[in-house]
C-alpha cells in the first residue's frame, strides 16, 4: 500500500510518478496518492470496494532498442493489473487469474491500423502432447493435453503428472471478440 505506483506517491522517492499509473481510491479527493491520508490501491475502477485476495500492478513498454527484430520503437505503454479471488461461493473463480490490460500510445502522433497481440506460452508440463483450440462463441482459446495425462518426460525436464481429470489452460476475453 505504501509504495503503490500511483500518481504523486512521494513514498517512492526518485520513482515518484507524475503520471496516472496504478488506480487508487482518493479518500481526500486531492488527485494525489497518499496512503497516510486514507488513499488505497484499487483493482476495478468501476467497483472500488471490490477487494481481491491478491493483486499486482505492472507497467512495461518498448522504449528500448529492439535487438532481435531491429524494429522501431512504438512508444507503447502497457499497464496490467492481475488478480485472484478467494470466494467460498464461487469455487471456479478461485482457479482463475484475472488480468486487465490498458495500453497507452506515448507517441506524438496517432498510430494507424494498430493491432495489439497477446502472447502466452501455456506449456502443460511437456509441450509435445499439448493441443490448442478455440471457441468463438465462448470468446476463448484453450490448451490441453492430448491424452489427459502428462507423464511423458520431455527434453525440458521432469514430467508433470496431473490428477486423472487432465489439465487445461484457458483464456477468456471478456470485452473483446476473438
């Protein structure tokens, strides 16, 4: 709470931000994050009273030399909040990681025909028996083991042996269509 990377948080010393980064509840309505005055981090700006079990705020950008691609800098900033819940009434949500991504163009000009991609590497133990599918009606994609078991030893090391129900990694998009 003390070092939450929000606008004007003086507890972050030289890393104090003059930009609106991590969302917070502004108890005294002065526009500056100060936990000593009752301000606190929030995850969902549309529901500030929602308190997840755990959450993290991350900022990353491409404001560096692109050594692999030799591409130009896009000056794109990504702000990401990931959180988990602990809800006795909804056991399924306890097995999910929720992620919100906000992207900001930090260029001085508009980006025309810009598309943002999502890259994940959801290896389920040994990658050699992983399959992937999608369901456009559910707005999701998923990765699963071909035979429901991952006891194969892969060149990556030891096997992962799930319970007999198999293993699935899925991603669901709530506000964008795939």
